[in-house]
C-alpha cells in the first residue's frame, strides 16, 4: 500500500485501488479529520496549525511518505491562497473603503429604513434576495467577501441576531454556486452529460427558489436560537466619526459594489452567447470579467467614488488600504491550510476510491448522482471537485434520458456537491472566521444549512423527475 500511495500522490490518483487500500484510505480520512477536530476543540490549537498537523497525519495514516504529504499540503495551500487570497484582500480593501467613507453606513441605513418598517421581519428576506442576485454571476468566495461586511454591519447597527441575517445571505450565495450556471461546477456538469443550458438554468431557478427560502429565512430562525452571537467587532470597522462633512451617495455606493458583479455577469453572458474564443468582444470580457480584474476595478473606482467622495486625502486613502489587510492575515492562512488538507485528501486517492466503490450501486440514476456527489464532497471538501467527478461518472446514464431529465441529472449532482461542509472545506473556515464562531457553532449553523440545501434541492429534483 505504501508504494501505491506514492504512485497516487505523484500521479493524481490515477491507479486502481484495492479493497485493502480502500479500507486503509477510509480509516486514514476518519483519523485525519479526528486529529483536526481534537486539536481544535480539546487542545484549543489554532486552526491553521491543526489543519497542517491533520494533513500530515492523514498522509501518514494513508501510508504516504512524509515528503509527498508535505508536497500535497503546500501545493493545496498555495493554490488556494493564489485563487482566493487575492480576492479576499481586494474584498477587504473595498469593504474598508465602504466603511471608512460612510458608504457602507449609507447602504445599511437605507436597508434598515426600508426593511426595518416591518419590525425587522423583512430583513432576512431582503438579505436572501440581495445575496441571490449578487451570487448569480459570482464565485462563492467573491460573493462572501462582498456581502459579509454588509451582513455584519446590518446585524450590528440594527441589533439583529447575526445568524438571522447571515444565514439567508450565505444560503443565497451557496444555492447559486451549486445549482445555477454560469458557475463553473454546473457548466462542467452540463458539458459532461450534454445537457441543454437553457433548460438546466430554468429548472435550476425552479429548484433554487424554494430551496433558498427553506435554507435561508426559515432555517435562520432556528440557527439564531442555537447560536446566539453578536457580530464580531474585530471584523467590523467602527462607524465613521460624526465629523465627516459628507459621505458617498447611496447610488454611487451601490454602483461601486455592483461593478464587479456587472463585469463578471457580462463575461458570463458573452461566453454563453458568443462562444468563440477568437471573438474580440469575448476576449475583452474574459479579461475585464475575471474575478481578479473585476474586483481590482471596483477598488480603483471606489477610491474615487467612496474615498474621494468622502473628502479623503491621498494619505488617508493609502492608510485605509493598509489597515484593511491586517485583520485578514489569519483568515488567509486558515483558508489556505483548509485547501492544503483538501489537496492531501485528493492526492492520496480518496476521491477515486469513492468513485470505484460507487460503480456497482444499483439505484435510480438521479439518486445515484446525488449520493456520489455527496460522498466526494464529504471526502474532499470541494463542491466543484464533487460536481466534476460525479458528472463524469454518471454521464453515460444520460444517453437515454430526455432533455428535462438530463438537466435534472446536472442539478442532482450540484445538489449533492453542497452536502455538509465541514473541516476539509475552505468555505467552512472562511465562514467561521468572518462570523467569529468556533468549530461547533459553525457545524450547527453553516454545515447544517449546507445540508438542508443539498437535501431539499435533491428532493425537489426527484419530485420534478416524476412530473416532467
């Protein structure tokens, strides 16, 4: 097994895995996760250190040489920070500009004035609608860094339960990420099973609406009872002093925040409509609509529409940018370590092991697709990896399906890919740190919410398959 683990780590889990190897990998995964949970909960070790140690323990339990396990961990950490770290930094800068200039307060005050007339009952619904709209064209991580400052400020200023406001926002983002193209997971699944994009999008919206209502505003009532915590002060810049002579208008502030959304949505629409890499318009939108450029553009525009509009000098703007980066250092390392743990899981062959074991399952195609995606999600922590792997496995089943059922197959995979986010998911640690929760609180709120989304969406897909 040791030699096989080396081959798996080096070649990306392309070799077949024996029954004994499957058993050992299963034990290794459970042991690695147990080490992480024990170090964090029992010994109160920082999550970054716990994830690092847990990743090395996983490799050791799987029989892989230590140097290979280290390579997997550092590769995953580097890839995660490279892909998400810059976006988190840019989002933090934009959030700090919003807060210090008074622009965020302008948004919060306006939202509170409108939704607050109902005594606060409309606030969770307002958050889920905003998050769903913003989450449509955005990667999940990008949506979080854009929305979290508003969520925290609304909860703080309006004296609302953080879970009552935050869960609906997270639900809106997560449902869009897992079910609705043009997110990468659904698009890859559509291509793998040769589904119709328009039909998948229409059925995805039909499934998404009741799912986000149940997992968002409805579940947030219970989440707020289970975890009653205030918005963490360390992540909320203090309200701009009252001696500010002016602050940005609501229109300018909203336009700045929505700029990256518009740019990325434009890219997605052009990619769908044009679908020609040589087309000049598509080449331009591919650049300006990439998450990095779109967020960078929003920051640069925000310097003028937010900072300068509030009367900030060049020195004050530079200081604001500098101060925005310090609070996210810990988040970056924890999220990166979560990515390292995920990569270690993938490299020791856990995803391939689950695919091999599931080939002989004799159950309905849609349920099989959901279960396979669930298993890979639990093992690797990545919704995109779960979607891509499961879609590839069930693609042959779509050969004799109708257009509608092929679209439902894509949605079943997407629903399964969201099941029970836990310690091997970078998103788990991102939400934990932003909301200032411990591991147990994150499991009772974020993880349960993800499971509700997965089960409700999966159930709706099965119901639709009976009537269309």
